[in-house]
C-alpha cells in the first residue's frame, strides 16, 4: 500500500491549483468559473449556467488533460454571467 506524506498531498493540491488558475487566467474565466481543489489534486469547477458549451468543454478538457490533475467534476450551476 502506498501512502503519501502530508507534504506530498500539499504538493499535489498546489500543483493542481496552479494548473487551474493558469487555465482560467488564460481564457479570462474569473467572471464565470469558481473552483475548489482537493488535497489529492481533484478539481471541482462550477460554471455560470449560461456558459457556452464550447468554452465549457475547452476548459474542462484542458484541465483534465494535465498530469497534475487527478480528476475533474464540473457543472453549470453558478449564477448567470453578463458576459454571455
């Protein structure tokens, strides 16, 4: 059985958070996406309910493809964004 130390978990979380913040910054998504990152590198994303499907899919696919992210759960349940 493999056990991670506290610092290994912290590193995973920090690395995954860096991935998320970089991707969201690149697409200027701070207006319509909120997120949380678990200690194991799993990411929860909440998008504005009116986020276009193309943008929604692009962001999820980009984050999911990164090796520092162990998984992604996403949904469009946030408040509507005036940007769309």
